[in-house]
C-alpha cells in the first residue's frame, strides 16, 4: 500500500478544519484569478487568522479576498 504524509494528515483533520482549508484554497484561487496576488503567494499568520474569522462568519472566499485586497470606499 502506497501512502504519503499528506494523505495521512488529511485523514486526521476534523471536518471543520477540512472545510476551512478548502475555503482558503478557493480564496487563493479567486485572489489569483482577480489579480490580487501572484501564484506562489505566501499566506502569513495574521492573514490566515483573518481568513479563519471570515470563514466562521460565513463570507464566501471571494468576499474574503475582496475584504483583504479590495479597495476601500
């Protein structure tokens, strides 16, 4: 049986953690597609914590990207 560390880690995540990781991946792809960031963007801890809060209150990944990178009115 061929296993890797990534597969092992995924199986140990709680469903909420899995959903958050998927939300952040979708956020990243949206941010790249909108030109907010370039590929290979490195997420810092402060931004990750903000994103977790946006996820918890129900923002979409696109809304989260707009909040972080969009222009203020």
